[in-house]
C-alpha cells in the first residue's frame, strides 16, 4: 500500500526556505550542516537579494516528508543570524499565481483580425445571437463551458473555510475538467452563503455557461439551491458532492461486493456523515435496492420514527434504519458489511472495524484525511478505499464529473436524470474487467482514459432515452462529431 497517511503529503518532496542571513553572524556552511544534521539534502541555493551586511537566499532542500521538513526549518531558524522569511513546498509552488489561465483560440495578428474578433465585426455576431439566442451555443464559449460554483461552506472535509480558501479546490476541478474531458470550466467562489442570493447569482451567470457544477456547498442549503436551479434554468445543474460522489460510490460498491462475494441489496450499510454526499449516496443505494442502511452523524444514529428539525434528516429517518438502531457509530456498526464515510477525519476506530461482519468493505471517503487510515484499517478489512490519490481504490467524484459533463454538453442535455447517473455508475464499474478485479483494484484509475469516454457514451445514450438531449439524434453516431461541432455544423 502506498501513501504517507500524513493527511496531506505524498512522500519525498522538496521545500524552498527563504532566509535572511546576517553575514557576520553565520556562514552558509553552518546552515548546510544544520540542514544535513536534520536529515535534509540541499539541492539548490539562489540569492534573492544581497547587501553588505545581509543576504536573502532561497535554499531548496529535499526532505522525506512533512515531519522532516519541520525538523529542517526548525534547525535553520535556531541558528544565530538567521531569520526564516517563509517556507514553500512543491504543493504551494504549484499553486503560485493560481492553476489555470484563459488563452485565446486564435491570435490577433493585425487590424483585420482585430476587426473580426472585436469591433466592428463582433457586432454582427452579437445581433445574430440577439435574433436567435440558441446561437449562443455555436458562437460563444457556452457550448463547452461549465461554471464550478462554491460558497466555501463545506470545502472537502475542512468545513466552512470561506470563498477565497475554496478557490484552490475549484481551480483544481477546472483543471481536471479540461485535462480529462476538454471541458472549459471556470471557478466561481461566491461571497455569500444565503440560499436565495446564491440562486439569484447563479441564474444571472447562466447565459455564459452550458452547465453548472455546484461544489462544496454544505447541506441542507445545497438541496434547495440545486433543486431551484434545476427548475429555474434551462442548462444542467449538478451538485457534484451529492451526485458525482454517489455515482462513483455505486460504481465502487458494485465491484467491491463482487470481490467479497456478497449481494449488495442484502448488505448492512452504515453511512457516517449525513450531509450532501451522505444523503445522495444513500438515495443512490436505495435506488440500487439496498434496504438496510443506517445513517450516523455527530449526534449518533438517525433513527426511524424519531423527529428531526432538519428536513433532510427527517427524510433520512423515514427511509432508512429499518431496525430502528440507536446509539453511536461504535454501537450501530456491529455486523455491518459496508462502512461509507462522508464525514471528517479519524471518525472510525480500529475497534469499530473489528465489530463489522466478515470481509468488511470500508470506504473512508472524507478528504483530505479519511475516517480511518488505510494503514490502520488494512489488517481488518477486505476492501479498503479512500477519496485520495495516493492510495489504491480512489473513490472520488473526479471519476464522474469530467465524462458526465462531456456527455451532457455534447448532446446538449437540458438536465441530468437519474438514468444518466446510473448509466455513469455502471460505465465506471465496467472499466474494471472481471480478470482485473481484486481487493486493490475495484475502481479504475483517474488516469484511465477509458473512464471519460465510457461515461460520456453512457450519459449521452441515457440522455436520449430520458428525452432530455436537445441535439438531433444521429449527431451522436459519428465520432467525427467533435470536429464538425467545433465548426458549428451541428448547431
Ligand atoms: N471522495 C469523494 O469523492 C467525496 C465527495 C464528496 C464529499 N467527500 C467528503 O465527504 C465529507 C462530507 O462532504 P459533504 O459535501 O457531504 O459535506 P456536508 O458538510 O454537507 O456534510 C458533512 C456531514 O458530516 C457530518 N460530520 C462531520 N464530522 C462528523 C463526525 N465526526 N461524525 C459524524 N458526522 C460528522 C456533519 O455533521 C455533516 O452532516 C467531506 O470530508 C468531503 O471531503 C468526498
Ligand atoms: O474534491 C474532492 O477531492 C472530492 C470531493 O468533491 C470533496 O469535496 O471531497
Ligand atoms: Mg467537493
């Protein structure tokens, strides 16, 4: 099993320490010795600024993990005549200045080009769209562009960290959309957590976009925001943490139960974290025929027959926990075949896992730190999965949203139906063949190029069957469509 389990690291890395040294008090030799003694390797030294008395230097140091990085920085800062200005690691460096940019498709080389892409030529195009707004799909970025909208209220498992702090995740999603499925996605983080304001803002933004991907908006507000936008907009709206997660979860579970030789609909499933993702995953499992699902949140099990002020939890109580189990996670997990974690870090103990039924399946999907680390759980589980990239079996909505939106944009679906989501789940599961299937390979890699293509095809086919595809049938049959459509032929 790979991975550091440290919560955010991915093994050997380099850090850049910016220091100010007072020349009379310390030599570079002393600094290099201190770094070496703390276990780091000096890889490069750059002088950022120099005066007679002081120098500012960037020292690049190879370290094995974050702990060693802390040792190295602490050793350097203890030296007389040194002031550590800041420390960057590769993860921070990759974020410098943000992770995406906008590039023109054609260069503007001369006045002639200028007068076409901009005024006066552009005016004719504007008027063509004014006369027929559908032409926005052929003559603007709308056909291939998705808004990734967050209010920063439930960012990964980090909680309500606000819109600025949510941006790196949304930029990351935009990168994935583009790299995996050639969808242009734009991150939009809103400085409001008012349900009504978010709805109005997204509605006002909609003309620019072919689809809306809502991201990291906490429950229960996310349900109303998504539902209202689905009803009030004519482009597809998809809350990724709900449905993307549910699609990938179902794909992973379909394969995991094959590995352990159980039938999904006979399994006892405990879901921890009854928020956006937990509720959507539960709905997907109920639709797949699972009966015995018990939900647990901070206050313990959600019990059938009890009353809840949170309407989403009331729905949950009415549709799950047929045995009316009560108590903590530790109580209700006894005899469970499957644990699904969509809550926060380190919620599940080894003692809890030991109480599960034979051949337990544990999907600890909280990001970035799962409910239990694979290292701790592995001796007691048969199939282990997390949401992270650095362990086997990554159950993450990135397996869904790029291919799903590729399909939705290509067939110009007006909405995303249950059939389309189920089709996407089966498509993802089908990428792993029976010969390949084993405990450590229940779900295809994010980098498996078949995933996007299979999800796209399945989604398009289901969109036509559901009657929500708005492009003439027949378009989809030709693979050359991508080329033709970019010239506007199939508008
Ligand atoms: N792997 C994936 O693809 C994926 C997708 C979506 C969400 N997630 C993860 O799932 C988690 C929840 O995301 P969300 O969007 O549903 O957020 P959310 O805020 O809507 O819901 C989180 C729920 O978990 C509960 N919770 C938090 N700590 C808990 C604890 N210690 N014990 C029990 N319940 C607890 C909260 O009360 C809340 O009801 C996050 O960690 C997120 O990173 C993973
Ligand atoms: O962002 C991810 O990695 C998955 C998911 O959307 C999450 O919120 O954790
Ligand atoms: Mg998310």
